[in-house]
């Protein structure tokens, strides 16, 4: 469990898994598969801090409709944090 700005959470994906998905996403983008690259990149869980920042800056709908992986933010803030 990690603490970021006094928010404790569990990682739902190892760093190695996150890096593997990121590298694969960049490879797809380099090959011209931009849509697939974006979809794959959004499977990497946003950290709770980054998810909260995005919610405050761009709104909850941006995160929900964008298909971002919010698993770690949900663990840190609770399942209804986007609606608060």
C-alpha cells in the first residue's frame, strides 16, 4: 500500500504491467494504430492523485466517458468519489 498526499491505496497493477502496457501502446501508436494505442493506454490505472486532478480540471464525465481505468482511485476514495 502506498500513500500519496495522505491518501492510502493499493495498486491494482504492478509497475511492470503498467510499463508493458505503456510500451505496447507506444508501439501501436508508432505503427499508426492511434485509436488502439489510446484504448490500451487508458487501461493503465490512473493514480488516485492524477484521477482527482483530472476530475477537478476536466470533470467526472471526462474520466467516465474517456474509459480511464479508475480502479486505484476507487480504492482510495471510495466508489462514489466521482459523484461528490
